[in-house]
């Protein structure tokens, strides 16, 4: 195991944790989320626009982490095959 494999492994573990957390933070359904359960006002400005911005940011962050995870996986696997 060389240095690149170790660094790649650490990056893959960090990205997998980040992906898991980001997916858990995303809203599961479009039924209003926690605001509907608590009886909060979903007709406010933040209720209408804040969720869309947050969901879009979480989606972009999840997509970025997934791309980094797959690229690092392919590079580390490619180095392992190349070095063998």
C-alpha cells in the first residue's frame, strides 16, 4: 500500500461520510417536511423560497461529493492495477 492509496482511502472515507450526512439532511418528500409536522407557517417567504435554496445547495453538495468519491475510487483502483 503506497501513499496515494492511503490518501485515496482517507478521501473516500471522508466523502462517504459527507454523502451520508448530506442525504440524511435532504427533505424526504415534498409534503412540507418538519414544518408541516409542527404546524409552522409554510406560507412565509422563507417557507416558500428558503427550502428550495437549501435543497438545491444540498443537492449540489451531494453531487459534488459523489463525483469526487467515484473519481478517487477509479484513480486509486487504476493505480493499484497499474502498480501490480
